């Protein structure tokens, strides 16, 4: 195993996940506000699951998304 290649590939994956996840969340919130289904002052529980089948990894992360 090449540690440098491994670490760079992890960082690239996490950057992609972070950027795309943020974009999806922002779009979903904007749609909900536009539809009037939320006021824009709420907080929402959020869950993210990391699954890597090749090494039998399945981890759930929980947090909170606050709009104000």
C-alpha cells in the first residue's frame, strides 16, 4: 500500500462528498422555503452513512443542520 496515494484518494473522496452534500442540502432547503413547507428558522437532525463494501465498513454519523 502506498500511504500517500491512499491519503490523497481519501481526501479527494471526502472533498467531493462535502461539496456535493452541501450543494444538495442548500438546494433542498431553498426548495422547501420556496414551497412554504419550512420557515427558514428550523433545525433538522441529519444522518450520513459511510459504506465501503470492500473493507466491510458501515458507519453512521449524526448531527444537526440549523438554519438560524
